[in-house]
C-alpha cells in the first residue's frame, strides 16, 4: 500500500509539472484585493466606452482592457504591467489595427497582419503588453466603427480607456504598501530604508523560502530565478565550496536546484588514514533520493557537497561563516556542560 500511495503522489506531481500548475502561495487578502481592483477598473472603462461607442462594439474593444486588468491588479510589479508597456502596447497596436482595417479589405488578412505587426513593434519599442494584440485585433473586427471614427478610435475609446485603467491602478494600489504601482514607487520606498545585505550563494531552498514570503503573484518560476542567478554570477554547477571539516550529525547540500537538489546528513565516519578506507555513511533527508542512505569516501562526499545547511522551520538554509562559528561554540559549550 505505501508503494502504491507513493506512486500516486509521484504521478500527481508529474502531471502538475507538465501542466505548469504553480504552487506559489498567495494570501486570500491579496487575491480579493486583485479581484476588487479588476472590478473597479473595468466598471470605469465600461462607462467610458458606452458613452463614446455603440453598445454593440463595446464588448470587442473592452475585451483587451479586461486582459490588462488581470496584469495590472494580479501582477502589478510585472514588467508587462508597467505604465509604458500598457500605454505603448495599446496605443501602438490601436494605430496599427486602424491602419490595417482601412488599407486591407480582406478582414482575415488584415486581422492577422495587425496582430503580427503589433507584436514586432512592441518588441522594438520595449512595450510588450499581451492585451495590445487584442486591441489591434478589435480594431479590425470592429470595421464599421473604425471606418466611422478613423484614427479618432485611437483616442476615444482606446486612449481614454488606457488612461482610466492606469489612473485607477495607481490610486487603488497606493493603499496597499506591498503592491505600490508603478513598481518605481515600491522600489523607491524600499531604497528609502537601506539595509546591509550580505551576498551569498543562493540555493533552491533559499528561493522557495523567499517566494513564500512575497505575498504577490510573480510571473517567473523559482527555477528560472535560480538559472538567472547562476548565469549572472557565472557559477558552474560543478563548482563547490571547500568544506574544511565534516561533522557527524550535520547536514550538507549539493546546492543544485529543481529535482537535482538534495540534503544529506553525515551519520558516521571511519577516519582512516588512507583515502580508500576513509569512508563515511549518510542518509538523504530532503530532495532527490530522500529517505535513502549509503556509504561513500570522504573525498567523493566533499566533491558532492557545496555547503552546510540547517533546518529553518519548513526550509533548509545555508549556514554562513558566522553561523558556523556560533554553532561550533554552542556545541562545545553543550559538551562541556555534559
């Protein structure tokens, strides 16, 4: 039975990974705040659109703003949610969409070309905003309205809608310090309260813990963050920190990320003089190979180990030199008391 249960868990875990279901935890307060922001912004946009347009065309045009609302209120600190991305993405796409609608009589060709050109232009102008593609598409599919309004369509309703949703996003998110918008305001607040930050190698466990402390949806996976970190610091996976001494009972990690990450506890060591007989036994307590044990030479274990770790509530945290010294003194003190 335990084997069957384990097999089911592994199968479910594999399906979750294949489907790309994110396990990131966000509080109910954050979720409800995002929903309220979306409600308020779309309510304002619908009022404006109904005033300037025939109600038959409102749905098509507002659809792209609904997508923008998801980004602005669910991912307010994302790059695609920032003001230039929203403003440039919609306005440029609207201009391209109107141009294609007026110059290309074949609707299918005009719609396809409008979206393609919008994507390319947003790339070059550094304002990639996915809902912009929907704005370009709406301009072509709302052919009758566009023919009547011409490029006035770019101003009313698109520009007015963009200014409305940006204004609401700035004001609404201001009341929540952890989600100030644009991101510049949040970043400026953080810089106003400087802290001494010690740089150290970051493990998979460090990222999992850090992401659990950010009560907001982040549109990047922990594995991508680790990969970016590794590239930025030019660290090779095979590179390891030199551990001067292995201590029985202590925990060590290989510093990898994803499925390759693991933590081992040293159980026993022979302490023999020759390298071939200097063996130690260990058990894997977390990550890859969890609940397995083995015997290995000291040199091979040191080749595998990157650094020592300790259990910090539900996460594994790397021990820095100061912590290591403190723990050694604490253990020595406990031994003297005994």
